[in-house]
C-alpha cells in the first residue's frame, strides 16, 4: 500500500506540544506547594521533554536563602516527592533553579526579581505563580505592575499570572480581588487554578459525554433520577493544615471550587468548540442556573457536620477539635452535603447531590449518574453473596465516573442471574484507565503548568465563573453562621452524619458509598439461588 505522504503531519506527539521559552517566577518559593507539587511537576515535565530548551525558575520569598540553598532544598523535595528519580537528572534540573530573597513591601525587591529574570531568561515570556497566602495576591500583582514586570497582552515578553485558590473568602472579597488584579492585568493574563480541572479523569467527563453518542441522549430529566458528586477524603489535619482549614471549612475549601467544577462538567451543554471561552461560557451557565437558595432550602437541603474521634482504616483518629492548630471549640464544618437543582430545560427536576468531607471511611472521588428505574418491574431482583441471595428492590442503572483512585468508568445494569428462576441481578461493565493505557497519568499540576506556558486558559476559571460559584456558596455560609441548620457530627472513619442520609430520602436513593458491602442475611424466596 502506498504510504500516506501526509501521515507525519497528522501525527500528534503523544505528550502534546512543548511550551514556548519561558521563565517561571514562584512567589512563596519556600512553601509547601512549591515543594510538594510545583517542583515535582516541573521535574516530571522536564523528564518527558515538555519543557522548552530555554527554561528557568526563579523562586522569590522572604527566607534568607540563595541559589544554592534553594537548589539543595528542592533536591530534597524531589527525593521525597519524586522518589527513585535519577540523581543526575535531578541535579541537571535543579541547576535551572534560581532564588531571589525579597520582601513584598519593598519595590526594589521586585526590581531585583526583574533583573534576575532578565539575566537568566533574557526576552523570554514570564509566568508569575502566586503560591502564597491569599492576602498577598493583591500586593504581589501591584508590586509586579509598579516594577514594570507585567505588560499588556500582546506585548513581548508576554506575562501571565497564576493565582492559587482560594480566590476570595466570599463573593464580596472575590469581587474585590478581581477588581484589584484587574487594574493591572487583562483577564486573558490571569490564570486562576482549580487543580481538579487538571485531573485527566475530570477532563474525561467532557470527552466521555461529547465524544460519544450513546449516553448523551440519556443525560436529562427524562432518564436521570439524580446525580451524586462525592469527594471523600480519609485525611484530616496533617502537616499543620488545621490553621488554614479551621478558617476555611469544607464549603469554601472544596465545594465552592472543586465540587462545583465537577457539577459544571457533569451538567453543561455541549460547547460549540473546544475554545477556552466556549467551554467556560457553558460552565458559567450551569452555575447561574443553580436554583437560588431560600432560608428554607438551606435548612432542608444542606448538611454541615464536624468529625469527632473515631478510627480511619483501623487507626485511631482524633476529633476535629483535638487536631493540631484547630480551636478547641471550633464550629468549622469538615463535611458538607448539598442538594442542588440545576434549572435548565435539560435538568429541571433532577437533584444533584454534592458531598465532601475529611476523615471519611475512604478516599474516593466520583460522579455517579443514577438513571430512573424502568416504568414496569417485570422481574424480581436479587442481591447475592456467593450463592446466597436476598430479594431486593430493583437496582437502577448507574454510570459512575471514578475520578480517583483507580480512575475508571462503570456502568451497572440488571442481567438475568443464571438459575432456573427468572430473576435479575445488578452487574457491571468497567473501563479502567490503568488496564487500558498502561502509562503515567499526568499529575494535575503538570497539565496546568504546561497550559499556562502555552497560553491555554481552558482549564482555568474565569472571574465570572468564580463569582457565580461564590454566589452559590455565600447564602449558605450566611445561614450557617446564624446556626441554621445546626451542626451535625460524625465519627472519624464513618461516611458522614446521619443527617446526610435524610437529604436523599426517596425510593432508590441512597448515597453511593463505594465500599458498601452487600446484604449478608439469608432471607426471602431468592435465597439459595
Ligand atoms: C485542596 C484542598 O484544594 O484539595 C484540600 O485545599 C484537599 O483540603 C485537596 O485535601 C484535595 O485534592 P486531591 O487532589 O487530593 O483530591
């Protein structure tokens, strides 16, 4: 067969395109995020040939470090967070790391940063990464602007600013922050990070829905009973996180950003293209369509809870108030469950249940779409443990997107159980990332850093999106601060408080807990099948 002369031009590099020459300045270079996430992600990208030949990192922070200290600290970080990495590769990578000691209140320190960037990466595009406490975001952007380090879009060298979460503490502070940074930067230069959007499996929600025809026609109120979005964590307040978390709480920490982003991907309409704004426009529409809260719906459709002592994975775990750097009388929620309605033509009447919490039974993030049961129940349904079966209620079909761990997509349906009786049992089909593609799934931060360097804002949140998300969270926070509904409690290691079960209470609706075991009792005529 003749070779296709165009074949090579149609071939996509398997890892995607390499970024343009760039210098990355990290504010908060001595902090945890830099060690745990940013430097390991950059190192991994370097190893996979994704960084441009001309690339440099300049760390900026108050500690009296120099280049040598920064390099040896980051070598130690890589030993911890990229275990087994080749020592030579680590040294070569760290040789591109530089450090400027600086104080945010000192204009000359910003000028020193500018001079260093010019020395190590002359004329290259610049990414300023704000990995600091949120109250420093505005002073940093102002300092960059006064030192002439951020230029208007389309001026060379280009400059972009990455802002970590939390973007504001509530709607008013998010608006203030947008206005403050917007005085110096165009929206196209601001990259607000939500690391959930960098997860392969979150992006796959979009591809699964819009690259296939068979499920999308069912994604609407005619076929879907409800959707559950769960981000359960087994961790508590390790590594001194209590200080931040006790001020934030689960609603601000996880729901306002990560869970609402998952909601957007699950509920949005197909975008007209993969253009960043085409996608973000559709996401904003979802957030704006969420039914406004009333005091009554907040009381009935939100649950806030805090963990008390218990055990996770067989190990004793303290209650939240006993955790390191948490107030002994803290009233911060460590668990949230919400029932939201998305008032669009497609989703009218379909509840979306969102829940997240610390110190839950296991760490798992899933989006589960539960379909309606067939209009007529022709068959008896059994649930079996080996050969021991119980008669049970008909199991609805469920499509479950497992984001982490063991990323997969599972479809459950009823099939005739082999026996002399006409009974059905719920069975499943499963697609697993690991079994299908035996390769490294890029870490969220790798994908997001690469996108900033390439100038692709698709996976970053726009200001109107952030504000729409705060508009959902704000009224809830206000009612909660007035004690409505009251705080519920759950033991560390449980799946949450009892009050959360009442949110779903309806036939065929229970929380889909991945570790739930099947009934063990031997009762009913189905037994022994
Ligand atoms: C962060 C939150 O944004 O996300 C943490 O601040 C949370 O509290 C973390 O633990 C969860 O991220 P992941 O990627 O582990 O699901």
